[in-house]
C-alpha cells in the first residue's frame, strides 16, 4: 500500500524548524494539522477563511492552488501580511504539496 502521508516542514515563531509526516487521507488542511500536533495556531473561525489566525508564510517553491476570493479578502484585512502569505485553513494536505515549507505568522494579541 502507498504511503498516505506527505512531508512538510513547519517553522515556528521562534524560528525552530521541524519536518512532519502529514496524512493526506484524512481530508485535513494545514491549520487542522498544526492544531493536531499542538503548534500555537488559533484557527478561530474553524477553517472558513474568516479570521486569518492561521496565517502562514510559504517558504518553498511548492505549487499551491490559487487563493480563493475569500482568502484574498481575508488577507487584505489581516496583520503581518507578506507576498507569500496564505491561510493555513485553505491549504489542504494533498500528495501534491510534498516538500512544502511554511513559517507561522506572528500571533495577534
């Protein structure tokens, strides 16, 4: 049987980098995965692209699906947005994102 996992690297807010095997067979997104491994990511809206508390910076050249209008609108209102900002809830764990490297955006108090 094929390995249903994908390798992703997550850099926390202190700059520590950790590589994980993330499941692609559970219909999870990056925000849900970060919460499951107890990284400090809020995801207050539950993955509806309505809060930006799961913002990450894409640090690899991994090809991701285009941002939805809802994601673009939310990032327009978010803090600490950069050119490579994405919402973790909008990045689904799929075999095509193997090698993805993300950095957690600063937390908003």
